């Protein structure tokens, strides 16, 4: 009990203990492990803030570690790397958002430490607050030993790749950080089609906007060490590939994409969350190498078992390729998950 209290008292001790328990877990890992890179958590402080803002769905409010583990066990998921879902931790006040991001990240780190090997952490950032986000990058990666950072595809009227994010991208590039991205509705494009929620159309479209902004702005070339994971197979990007490839051949983009659009997007990672069907997976596989596809579920909005079954039934991948999606590609991306 005394060591437990000391652990909870200091964030630095939290990070050290988290690193040790993950290392021990990796050493004892079974031969095959399924890792979910797209799993959401809902810390009590986050649920309370959503309630005060009259936001958040029942699915988010009902999330619990026990329910997450139960879903993982049904589908043979060894580890879920957690992140905060929409709308994130920004509600218009920088100080409050910094505080909420810190509370959420501390909670995620405690969850990972309390259940060694079962949970990882993509730390939340209080964007669009750049200074606060730089501080949280340092805390998340250096103190909590998080697996990476979580960012949304846009922040109001700015997509990832906008010059506004340059100080952040410079630091992420320096650290060779893993950045998990999740779509969000931009200011321009909420409730566009009556009766159709934004997540049905707009989320996939906004992921594509972010990818295009990163590549066509030259951010992909300027910050080659950032290791992005894009949700939902890159949104509509695979289906718009012909247009993007042709556009990238324009002389005005020669510096931004010296090797073309396809080469730029082929180095990033793409998860299977909510797109584990034959059409989406076949398209993605034509665009990026097998090494860039990783397993994701979007829990608690979908289940892991659904995705495991669909990936098998879609008949796009061999058993060896499914193993790469389940574990090997993530293990290469984040070394602590190597068997």
C-alpha cells in the first residue's frame, strides 16, 4: 500500500513504473498478440466535462475499463492503445483545457500501469493551444512514457499541415513521434445533410482533408520523421488517389512532393476501424504497402470481435498478412510491443 501511494503521488514515478511494467509484460508476452491502435477511453474528468457542456453520447458515458477488457478478451486483443475521442479536451479556455488534458493523460497512464500489457497510451493535447500542447508532449512522452500523441484532423478552420502547427510539428519531428489522428467535423462542414450524422460521411472526408493538407503543404517533406496513423483506412483518400496523383504532378508541387503523392502517403499508417470490409481493405492495399496497415476497432462505438471476423471474411489478406496487421506492423512502429 505504501509503494502504491508513493506511485500515485508522483507523476515521474508513474512514468517509470509504467515503463517497467510494460517491459516486463513484453518479456512474458505470448507468441501472437493482437494490438488495437484505435480504442477510446472516457476518464471520469472527461465524462464530467462533457456533461457540463451537454455533449457526449451514452456509449462514451458508459465506458469502463472492465467493459474494455471484456471486449478485448472476446476477440483476442492483448493490448489497446487508448485515446480521447471527439470532441477532445478543448472547450474554449486554454487553462481549463490544459488541466483536462493532464487529468486524462494521468488517468490513461494509471490504467496502463494498473493492467500491465493490456493498455497503451496516445496522450491528449490541448490544441489549438500550441504552447500548452508542447508542454503536454514533453510530459506525455518523457514522464508518462506514452506510446505517442493523439491529434484531431482539424481544429476549427485549420487542418493538420497548416503553418499554424509548425512549432508542434517541429518538435514531433525531432522526437520521431508516433501521432494517432482521429477525424472531427470542421467549422465549415457540420450537419450538412439532414438526417445523416457527421460521422457517417464527414469523418472520412475530413481525414482525407488532413492527409491532403499535410502532403500538399509540404509538411510531409519538411517533417519526415513524424509517424502518422490515420483512422478508418485514410478516409476517402484511397478512392481519390487518381485525382491526387494527377494534381501532384503540377509544377507548383515539385518541392512539396519530390517523389509524388503516392510515395508520401505510403509511409504513413492506416487503421482498420469501421472499414474492415472487402471494398475498403482492397482499395487501401492497392495504395499502401501491407506494412502500413494496423488493427483498429473504434471501441466502444464498435467491437473488436466484429473487426477480427470481418478482416478474415473480406478475403483480402492471407493469414500471414492478418498477423502483420494484428501485431507485426505495430511492433515495428512502437518497439515496446515487439515479441
